[in-house]
């Protein structure tokens, strides 16, 4: 057994995900509406800027299909996330980007793209029967997808591509040994986590991100259960509200009474590694980290993992939601052709391929609920049920602001301090005083 079997690197995890692609599109053939004039822009060449990931790999794999359908030539470039973000900002700021379609991370870039005016208004295209499949309607997307895709004035600026809901991974074997059921409320979550914890056997009831910056979405996702978000509708911070403090106190209790030693150094990879070894009762993180759970070469919990929708909080039932989308650049001279590409990329056929390959979860409900698509999914049915259930209660987990990295950095330090025993109210007060001027500066000009 290799020394890193239960310490998978990001590369290994991505390779594991890619390996699932062999499942293919389980008997489905792509179908596109006959009413749409797909050949209308034949002879056009589009430049597409993508983030390198299993999602973009899937798009690129089937590009020839789009080119055959439309007669449009596509030059697609996929670069690593941080590099792609820097490149897009530099080019879009210049007013002369080299690409017609851009892949954006909503929870990091949405506000920045809006403020820059970098994305075209595509709402008119959605109602044009010669351009849009009649099955492509706003109601087919999870609510969070449309919140992401529209700007502050309600104008559609992109199409939601792939979503990452935060779920609870739970070890059914450990639960059964204690006679426990999957928690339905935050109160039951805490009780189960503490009942499962036994340091003498190196067993712990709960794990999540404790590393500063990475840990902030854990807290903001817990806040949703108190029907609270970090900012109100007018952009005012609510991070010292009683609900925000309660969510921070809950984070502190779970991470100090039920989590393994050294959790302040855990990002998602360390938390996943711990869960894969079979000594963790529950792990709270993104649904997209699931494929290694069912891989016997990486996991000691194959067949023992439950996938659960986040339990209900005291005031709301919500699944923290993150996602990415595809938009047409405002500077493009080929907007309608670029829109056809975006429409193809988020089509049911491509959504099914993403889902069945374990490469991503589409925002479109019709894909997730299609029995034929479900048959081809390589993950257990309970995983897909958690995806669908989360979509029904999805809410944005991070504030839609330009300095989201600074937000995560500053509040992440406060959360790490909580694991060391600091007072939640005091830490949030200090973090808010530090972040407020950063937020104010970002909205000026």
C-alpha cells in the first residue's frame, strides 16, 4: 500500500474523477431543438476562455459535436484557476479581450464582472425562438443559479454552468454502531458529533475546514441555518449579529469537542483524507469531493458513506451554494454565436455528461431529475438525492463582493482563533472592524 493512499493529492483526486468519465453518456444521444437556427452563424470562429478542470475537460472533449451542429469553429483555452482569473481581469479591463466567451467563478468574480460591465445582456436571446431551445427557461435552474447569473438590476448576464452544494458526508457504520440516525437539525448534528467522538479509539464525530481562509465558507454556510447572511440586501455587514455569533459558536463547539487534533491546519483535502480512513462520523464540505469515497484504491469507507442534505437550522433549512457560469463578453462582436456556445455547454446532454462523469453538477433541475441520466450516474443514488435535495434549499454561501478573498482571510483568522478558545463575539467584532474599510474601498469609484 502506497504511503499516500489516504493522503491524496489534488492531482490524484482529479485523476480519480476523470477516470469515472469512462461511464459515458449511458445511452443518451444529444438532442437539440429543431426550431433553433443552429447553422445561422456557420463559418464564424469563437474564442473561449475556460478554467482548467474536469468540467472544461468535458466541454473540450465534445467540442467537435458543437462545431458539427453549428458550423462554428471554436478555439478553446483552458488555464489553471488562478492564472485564468488574472488573465480575464487584465484583458477585460483593457476593453479588448481576446475571447468571446468567459468562464467565471460566481462566488469570487460575480460582483467584479458586474462592476466592470464586462458581460453582455443575454436576456433578449433567451426569449428568441430562433436562438434558444424552448426547454431553456429560467425555472429549470436552481434558484441560486439565477441569483448568480443576474446582475443587481435583474439582467441576465450569464448562464449557470456547474454548481457545488455543501452536504454532510456521514459514516453509516459508525452511526449504526452507536444506534444513531442521520441528524435532521443542527441540535441533532451536535449531539451526534459528540456521541460519535471517542479519542481513545481515534474516532471523531465531525470534521470540516479549520485552516484560515478555507474555513470561512463553513461558518457562512452555518449562518444560513439561522436565516442570516454576511451582508444584507443593501450591502451592510451583519457579521456581528446575534445569528452570526451563534453560527460562530456552533462552529467552535463542533471543531473543539468533536474534531480531530490539528484541525486548524485542515483544508478540504486534509478533511477528506481523514474521512476516507473511516474514523470520522461526519464531514461537511462540497458535493463535488465525493468520487474518491467510492474508490477502493483511495477509500476505506466504500459502501459505508451516506450523503445528506444539510440539516435544518433553528430558523431556516439551507444548503450553502457555490457555482460557476459562462458569459458572453460585452466587447465581443459575435455575441449571438457566443450565446449558442453557452447554450450548448449548459444543455441537458452536456449536463448529463458532467454528472455521469463525476465532473460536475449542472444547475438544471431537468437533468438531475431525468431517470435515464440517473441510471448512468456512477455514484450511489443517495449522493444524487443529496444533490437534488440541496438544490431545493440552495442559498448563496459567500457574499457577492469584490474583496471576497480578503473577507475569507480576515474572518478566517477569527474562526481559527475560535478553535484555540477565543470568544466568538469578540473575534467577529474585531474581524468586522478590520474588514469594513476594505469593503468600503472596493465599492468606491
